[in-house]
């Protein structure tokens, strides 16, 4: 009735956790219908992670207050586990979306798109040299993201549109990461609007080709680059060679018309 196998019932009997009402000389065990509720409680407590020893301790000296506290403690653990699983699920969903974008990308692909408002988190300033100072900033930013989201995740780099137009493509501003839509912690809001999005396939040296292409696209279509461009990797977790690395660049634009 409780869908418990015979071996488990025998084990519970051996340790004195749940014993039959009556045992015959030839080993048959008989349980009463009143014991079903007791067994259901034991099975439920096991499902939520309580050890056999913890349950046995309670069963030896049943107390409403003790049981209430045990249930409250386990409920806290369950809620924590749910939060962790939700965070992990969100993390994997984002990775899946990024991988899908990468699968549809090719070097030089450029498109004009509309994006909703997004909240972002920013690191301390960097020089773009990716030296010890920049790596120190990256480590601090990574720890901050871990504290906020509960997981270490990759993050991108930000460069001002002014630097792009000056062709100073290595002079990055800072690192960035997208904030949770429902979270209270964020540093900047990127307004809803039109954006140029382009893709680079290959090592960092090829990114300048894409920035040049962005400038040419903007000029042809009478667009002005605004604020900052945001670079983010799409396939860090699945790439083995630098020439297969995919970088997505997104920059807000306005029309001259």
C-alpha cells in the first residue's frame, strides 16, 4: 500500500524504527491499518532528507514540539535546495540560449535589432590591457557575481562608442554582466531601443574587423553609435580552439534621419 519494498521493511524492523504488530514463528510479519500513517510519516521524512537515525530518535520519544521543529528545519533545507535548483536552471537556460545564438552566427553577421530594457552590473574600471590589474578586477567582479547569483558565471567587456569611432579597439571601459530582471542590485540600465549586433568568430585579433564593419554599416545606413558596445562570449563552455570562439557585440544606435 505504501509502495515500500520488503527489504526496507525488514531493515526498519531490525533497527527498531518500524516494527510489525505481530511476527509468526516462520517469519511472517503482520502490520495493522493503524501503522500505515506511522509508516507514511517515516517515508515522508526520508523523502525530505532526514536520516534514519534522526527519525528513530523522534520515534523513540515522540513530541509535537520536536516534530514541529524537525519539519521546520527540513522545510528550510527544501526551500534552500529549490532556490539552488532554480538558480542552476536559470544558469543552464541562459547557456542554452547563448549556444543557440552561437550556432546561428557566422563571422561578420550584422543585424539591426530592437531590444528591451536591461539591467547590468559593472566592474571597477579596467585599462583593456588584460594585465595583472585587469585580472584582479575580473576576480573581484567574479566574486561579486557569485555573491549575487550563487554561481560563478562568465561576463563580458564594455567599450565606449567613442573609442570605437577613434579605432582604439583595445581601450575597454570595464567588465559587465546582466542583472536579474527581478533583482534589486544593478548598476546601470540599458534603455530599450535599436541596436547593432554583430558576431566575430575567431581569436581576439579578429574583433577589430567586426568593429570596422560596424562603423561601415552604421555609415551606410545613417546610424550613430551611442554609449557603449557590449562584448560577450557565446560558446566558452563548448569551444576547444580559439579560432572557433564566438563573440557577440551589441551597441545601441540612433538614426540620423
